[in-house]
C-alpha cells in the first residue's frame, strides 16, 4: 500500500488482482466414503478430461505472473478444489499460503468446493483465515475485509446440489446482511468490491449453473450499490454492467486459473486492477493477463479505465 491519508481510508494507489477457479486436483482418488456421492461422478468426469483442459503448468504460470505484479491484495472467487475432497482442501490451503500472507488474500467458495453436504471444519472452514473480517475472527458470510481504500465483501453462493446441477443461492438472510454491509462501507468511504462465485448477470451460464436468486441480488445492488463485482464460474474473461444507484456497476468474470484453451478469452489468466482516488471519483484501471498458446508466459489482453463516482 502507498501514501496512506490520515483522515480516511483512501490511498493514492492500491493494486489488487482477481483470479478464479484454479480447480486444484489431487492425483489420489477420494476416499471411498467421498466416492459414493456426487464426488464420485465428478472424479470419473475429471479422469476423462485430464490433460484436455486443466493444466498445473498453466496455474504455475499464473502464480508466477501474479507474484511479479506485487499486489496489495488478491481476490479469489471460488472453485479452488475440483471435487471438494479432504485431500484437495489440504492442498488448496497450502496453495493459498504460497501466494502470500493471510491478510493479503481473500477467498469465497464455489460450487465445486461445496458439492455435497460436509462438515464446515473439514471443508470451507479450512479457509477461515482467508475470510476473517476483523479482530482475527470469521463471523460468517458476508465477510468484509477492509484493505487500504477497499472493502472486499465476500458472499457464499455455494450450496450442495443434485447430480448435473451447479446452481448457487445466497438466501434471504445473507442478502439482507449484504445490504447493510454495502451501506456501511459506502458511508465509511470505501471502494466496495463484491466477491461472488456465480455470475449475477443473466444469461452468462446455463440454466443448471445459474445463481437462482440473482434477481433479488440485482434488485439489492440497484438500491444499495457496489463499485465493482468480481465473479468466476463461467471459465472465461467477461465484462458487463449492472444498474446501481449512481450509474452502472462494472462486473468482471475471470477464467479458470488453470485452464488451457485455444480461445484467448478462455485461457488461464487473471485481472490486474489499479485503483486511485481523485476527489469525488475513483479511477480504476483494469488489465487482463492471459496465458499464451505455448503456456510459457502471460501477456496483456485488453485494458480498460473507468471513472467511478465515490
């Protein structure tokens, strides 16, 4: 972080990154108790697709490029695991630790991380230290992590679903708490970044993968607002807008951080974001970093600048 002002949370410049869906996979099959469930179907599907899509080398290149960016914070919007097995949760915690300190990384779960009902402490609970709101405690979703001028607000749309489904749901209670947090962060002068796995935009993913209460979320955002929304799940670079009380809210979708693909918008990559404050406005510069076809390095693939009312 750079040039902190004494009278508020604003800084001259704050750098953060957004990546999603690394789908870390353990080479060992899940335990038999895990296999007799939706995880078993997921494991067989993954074995059929091994080498065709997910690439540990691609994820390594993304991690190396991210490290060179020297970010103030990294936001990860779910699907760290592929099957949500105990081994994958241990490996994902190790991977998160390799990216940086716990204070500098925020995580929300995705549908693969919660594909079947399971004990919190054995699954998503292993990531609590990357979801701590303050005072060293995780107090549930939504969480809010204030870093420099930014309030990273994480919601959990991941719920267990039947075979063939990958839908998400926030629920009425979480949505109501989100409204209160967005209002608080706005009055406190923070740049509000909402982290969610499932895209809140209509039509971006198939019906069986949708956020079922996206309409309620969009209604809330139209009233309470946010400054930026980051999501994953669709496995592609995507940009859109949602209506807010002071104009459009930019929505960025990230590809799978371990994906290999022929199309640039589906290759492994992430967003580099640079935020500066200018009087009554925020200036946000966003660059897409995408893996090249050789999987040797990442390159810039499109940039935007937005001026957002504070």
